[in-house]
C-alpha cells in the first residue's frame, strides 16, 4: 500500500535526520507540502512521530 510505504519512508527519514520541517521532508520525498502536513498530523495522532515548535517552524521527530 502506498500510504504504508510513505509512512515508512517518513519514519526512516526522521530516524536518520531528526528535527526536519515539513518543507524539508516534502522536498526529499517529492510530495506536496499541504498533503504532507495532514499526513504528518495523522502519524502524530497515531503516536508514530511527534512535533515540536521552534520559533515559527514545526519540526518532526520519531516518537521514542
């Protein structure tokens, strides 16, 4: 399933380079930022990742 594949790519990306913004993740995965924003919110709601606001940016990490 494409969504599971995307989730796996996001988790690997954040494990290898934690603290990335939506824009940074979107560029690396070649996906739309608006779509990715909702997708990251869903992953966060399910407990796979967490976010932290640093200034005006929201950065993402894999949940411990």
